[in-house]
């Protein structure tokens, strides 16, 4: 029993250390990739960002709607329904927006990144690049990592905006909350630190989600089963890491 | 239709362009078929995967300009040997020298410079699936040179013409048959005019026509480009048709070496079994297992 726990702990530390070193290499290669292979980064921003837009926008609309419903139904009991906008705004900007976007990103773009890199490995494409004296880290991994890092804050901003619109539709259009109160209260209560918190989270989540996705793909076993397992691990590890960092960053800002 | 003139044409074309800078060409320029000198030397190499020993004290040499075949039964480490030569793997002991350079001692930049002198044909082609045939062949040229697009286009079309697939330049890898993918991979492998071409099981899984084309290309490209070729294969008949020299690898080392004719006349049981495809011999039909009768009925006795 103790030996199992020890083995698991050592395995975790080994993987964590490996991921930290991998991250350091990605950061080291980043300036070179940005200057020499900028078009690859732009393509990956499109790949991870633009192709996730539909799922992000639809989810944002419904999440904002639910937030509006819950906030209105709770605040109505205290005759404070005019403050619905505050709850929707603070909730979306500070926590729900970045977290939901990161979780959706892990499910849509993260899994795509992992399986793409894993399949390239399984079909010897990465080995072929190495044999052509082209470093797959610089050509394949870093552009995908940067694409995710850049795309995440943009997707979070879109998710949050659409979420606010969804909340507005429910509170103002459905339940008749005054439109002026809805937006004015939000504007009065929220300050720039709340926005910074959301931006910080989206950047950290972007780094974490993209790092986990490319790490899992790059280190997957070169078999169909190995790629499948790596894809699953991407979602699981990213979800746990995002929730953990969400708590930590929230605690820091409070 | 594949003509020898195709290959000569594209050699002339690429040389005439003086197109491709990059790795040192000194060895290439001084090469001569009459001058027998060693390009790759494997010295006393040990290599294991986990508890399993793949090579023990393996030593062999690859002569410059030759087509050298590495043959042997499945699982004896032929592909591993290629991976050791290109330092995808590192030996546990011993040295691998390429043109006198110990590949294990190179840093990444030096290793990549050395690898620019290699062209590798992978067993499955390993084409980059998100690029067209043209872009696959252009890939190493774009990565290692600053040639204008018009010149890259000429070089790529010339290479594709040499393997008979100029007309397939705009196809995607998913649209190619296995044989075509192998030929595109060959065009990509020679895109940088390498000094050494390594073929990993180039004949596996091909129909007779595609196999004939690949066999012919291996011989023609080696002759026309003055390339040193290493062909890993267990296809005795086809590889013998193009090889100048053969090594048979088994039991962690070289069990026989010589020209195809010499190996054909080899009296060793193992080589005889391998060369003539006998189902039983030193390489047994059965994988190591406990006594058959005891395994079947032993449990019942207990």
C-alpha cells in the first residue's frame, strides 16, 4: 500500500518535472519561432481560436442565460433584482468566463492538439522531421502552444461578452429588469481589478491548457491506444489544473 | 514510364542550378567508385532495450558510394541499426563514426548539420499529412535554404519527375497509394542531394509493380547521384538485385557478410536458411516455450 503511494507520488513528480523542463524549452524557443515562423503561429491561433468560436459563443449564451436566471430568481426575494447585472458581470468576468472557456478549450482545441501531435508521432512524421534536421519542437509544438496561449484570452473575452448578452436577454427582455439599472449597476460596482483578474486567469489557463495538450501529444505512446489515452488525459489534467489555478488566483486577488 | 535518363536529367538540373547550399560537399566531390573508403564505421557497439540485448559487440563498415544491404530475420535490430547511425538512439557502448565523426558526441546543432547529409526513407513514407506532395518535397529545401520559390519549384518538379510523380505534385498524401507515397518520400529524401540514403524496409507491402519501380529507383539514384545507400530489408531477392555488399544480422551481431553472390553460396546454416527462406532451421519455427506435452497435461496432473 505504502509502496503504491510512493510509486504514484514518484511518478507524478517525474511527470511534473518533465513537464516543467518541457515548458522551459518551449519558452526558450518562443522568440525564435515568433520571428522566424510567425505564419505558423497565426495559423495555429486560427486553428485553436477561430475554429472554437461557435462552441464558445453558443456555450457563452446559455451560461449567461442561466446566470441571469439564477441571479434574478435569488435577488427577486430581496427586491434587489435591479442588481442582476452586478452578479452576472462579476461572475462572468472574474470566474465563470475564464473557467468555462478553458474547459471548453480543453475539450475542443486541446484534444485536437493532443491527437494531432500524437498521430504525427505514431506515423513517424516527427521522426521524419528530425531526420530532415528540422526540430519538431520548433516546427510543430511551439506554434501550437503559442496559438493556444494567444487564443484563450480572445475566446474568454468573446465568451464573457456573449454571456453578458445572454444574461441581459433573460433579465431585461424576459423578466423586465430595467435596462439602465442592469448595465449601470454593473458599471458602478466593477472596477479594473476585476477585469485584470479575468485577464490573468485567461492567460494562465491558456498556458496551462496549451502546455498540457502539447505535452500529452508529444509524449503519447505511438499507438492508437496511446493517442486515445493521451487525449483523455489532456481533458482530465487540464480540467483539474484549471480549477486549481482558478482557486489560487481568486485567493490572490481577494 | 521510368527511364534512367530521368534520374540523370534531374541530377544535371540540380547540379546545374548549383542550387542547394548547406552541408559540406567535400566528401561528395571527391568520391569515386574506384576509391574504396569507409564512410560509416560501427565499432564494438552494444545496445539493449530493457533486458533484451539487441547488439553485442557489433562491428561493420559501410563503404562510400556502395549500396549496402542490411538483412536478417525479423526482430534482429535492422531498423534499430539505422536509428543508431542517425542517432535517433544512442549505443550503450562502442562508437558509430560517420565520416570519422562520432555521432554520439555531437550536440544538437552539430547533429542536425550531420543529418542534412542523410536522406531517410521511412517504412511508411512518413509524409507530412497536412501538406501536398509538392510541399512535402519542398519542405527540407525551404527549411534549409533561402532559394526563391521559382527555383524551389524547379528542383521539386525535377525530383518528382525522377520518381515518376511530377503529375501528382498537387495531390495530398491521403490520395496516394502505398507505392506512390514511398516514391514521394524518396523524392523528399533526395531533395537536399544527401551523401547517404537510408532505406528502412523500402519494399514492404508493395505490389510487384511498385516494388519493381522502387528497386529500380534505389539502383538508379545511387548510381546517378553518387550516393552511399544503406538498404534495410529482409527481402533477399530484391535487395540482392541492387546491393553491392550485404550484411546478415542475427543474434546481436553480423553472422555473414559479402556480395549477394558470396552470400548465396554461404554454407552457414543460418545464412542458408535466411537466403533461401527455409521455414525451419537455426531460426526455429516455434518461439521459445516450455515442453508442449508438459504444458498441455502438466496442469491436469497437478
